[in-house]
């Protein structure tokens, strides 16, 4: 068990890699805040976590569940507000929730669901929860081996990109703004790392999108646990961890292009009407 009990928020944690990560962290005695869209699935996940021996031994109490649809920017902001109202400190934010394929690709705001859930909602959560985090904290952003150059028009309006293209662009976009946030925070804020947790893991997303069972999801959960807690990553802010290679690795070249990264961040801030 870790000597210091941490408070950790994992989005998309009612199943798949998110729930498996929550189980690992709860078993180690940490306080885990889980998130999902379905109240029923949240209750099932909370019951699963409550049954783990590490939770009982540590006195961490039952896992907290938060319901929010991350395809809604308003609900994402409300999620951050709800967490800030209950917690003075957050040690780790794991932006795990993601969408690959959906029958309804347009949000009520006219945006592409894949970009909103995979890129913009994590941006909103990181920005709004930063006041709860200090320099020992971690922001872990789920990227992917699939990364394609970002069409900024597709980010700000639904251009009806094919599923894989929208997904790959959204994952490069989160990798890009992760690097920007890390550089802007320097040593004053939490470590910010983007990660490919592993290709073709056995998640619902892989099964729906590719029609295959996939590899053991614990491969992805274990790297999220390590990135959240291990001191080895204290100096890795702004880096991209490729779990297929098992190491820090170069992301897509656009994530290393300061002009393109700045333009992407300005576009997201303009979409959210954030003033500099």
C-alpha cells in the first residue's frame, strides 16, 4: 500500500480500462472518484470497488460516483464544480473517457462528439480542476497510437469525419494540448503526461469499432496506475508515453510543432470563450 493516500478522479470508469484502473488504485488504499454517464453502472462500479480489501483496510470509505455526459460542455463543467465543492485537493486526474464510434456524431451544440469527449472535455476538466492540484499532482491524458493531423474546422464544427479519422485527430489534439499545458505550468503545477495505454486492448471501444476481443485491459490499467503514482515520472511532464513500446516516445510530429500546438489551443479556448 502507498504511504500517502491520494484522491484520484478517473473519467469513464464504470467499465473497461477505467474501472480496472480504479480497482487497482482502490486496492492500494487510494480514494477513487469514478465517473460515468449511467447512474446504474456507477452504482455497480461503486459496489465492485467497495468489495476490495484495500478499500476496507485503508478506511478510504466508499468510492464516490459522479454522473455526467462528457459530450456536453455544460455537464463537464458541472462535474468539475461538483468535485471542487466536495474536495479541497485532487492529486490525480485521469482523463480516460473516450468515444470511437457513435450513431449520433453531432452534439446539441453542433460539434463532433469524438472531439468533444476525447479532446475538449478533458481540456475543460484539467483547466477547472487545476486549482485543486499542486506540483506533486498528475494529469494523465489518454491518447492513442492512432494520431492524425488535426483539421481545426472539424474541431469547431461537425464536418462528419469518418470514425477512425475523427478519433485519430482527437487523440493527436489531446496530445498537443497536454504538451502545451505542461510547458505553461512549468514546475508550479502538476505533471501532465499523455499516454497510449496500449493498442487493441479488450475495451468496449475496440470491440465495437474493430469487431475483435482485444488484449488484456490490465495492460492499460497498469500503466495508468504507474503514471499516476510512480516517482519515475516526476520529470516527465509534457511527454508522451507509448505503452506499445513501453517507454517515453515521440508523438506525432505536429505535437512537437509549437506553432501548430499554439493554434490548436487558441482554437479550443475560442470555442470555450476563454479569455487569455
